[in-house]
C-alpha cells in the first residue's frame, strides 16, 4: 500500500474505465452507426456501409476512430488532416447523442464514487489520457458522472491534444496530463482497461503507478510486472487510496 499512500495525481483512461462497455447493450453497434453517419456526412460520396467499414477498420487496424479515414483521404486526393479532424470531433458529438438516446441512464452517477472523490480532493487531483475527444466525450462523461469538478480540466488530454499519438506506442498523452497538472510521475497513478497501454506506459514513465480497472473481469493469475494494482471500478481504487492515506495519518500521529 506504500505506493498508494504517495499518490497525488490520477491520470485516467475514460472508455472501459469510468464506465463498463458491457453494461450498455449494443454499445459497439452504436459506435459503428455513429461513425457511419458522420463518415457519410463528411464524405457524401461514401454510402453508410462504406463509412461504417472505414470506422470498423480504423479501430481494428489503427486503434482509433479515424485512421482508415486518413488513409482513404490520402488515396483519394483529399486533405488527410482536415478530414481526420472533422471526423474525429463530429463522431464524438454524434456518439454522445446516440448513446444517450439508446441508454438514457448512461453513466448515471454513483453517490459512493462521487463521495470518495470528494473526500480525497484535499490531497489528490485528476486528469485524463484518452483516445476520445475531451470536449465532446471525456468532459460530458465526467460531468454526467458528477466527477468533473474533481478533474483539472487542463490535464484532461485526448487523442487530438496528444497529436493522435496512441498510448500503446508512446507516452505523449500521459506525460502531457502529468505536466499540465504539475504532478510528479512518482506520485501519479495511471488507470486503464488496456493491458497493452499499461505495459507501454510503465515502460516509458519511470515511477508511474499502474492500475488495471477490470469491471468484474480481474486478472486471475499473478499480476504482470507492469500492473501494480487491479480494481473493479474507479470507486474501489479511490477507496483504496483513501484507506492508504488514513493509515498513513494514523501512523504519523500514533504515540511512541
């Protein structure tokens, strides 16, 4: 628990961490439908199925929602960067609308989670390192969860802010979040649902404490060296951090 007692900044992934994909029926189909609609809107020469295919290929081959669109633009004489940016922001706007239409209670706030974030606010701040849009996804999700007040918005880094660098490749997003918060990497936790991303960030950032958030699907064997702790939810992780701090304070004030 020593590492947890030292944490002062939390850098959180959003999707699959702050909420569980599997809790919302058809979530991935909603993502594909949103991508198809936006692709067709931005590129009318593509029909919905062609746009959907580009969206699916983007995630499968590039690890984001725009990679295959960028390839299409380069192959068809269009500006890849301009197309990338239009698809990226419009996709997350459309996705947010469609998710709430299908699941009105998406990311309903959990009072216990809100309470523990509030109790820990005197010693800890938070940011994000996500492959989603900050303005059109990460902030709305955090706001719906009633957790946005506990986040340093300058330290909320998305794929666009990180120059579309992936967490599985480089440490751009996590380092940007840490720097924006003026945090010490040795006192920072990075919470993810992707083992690949955890392994890479652990390799690149000395002293980083890594958390695997599993939503009821824990690693059952010995934890790999790049995972320091695993928790079912952010609430469980924050309760552990709180407990570690309380234990530390008791040790400090205990009479000799």
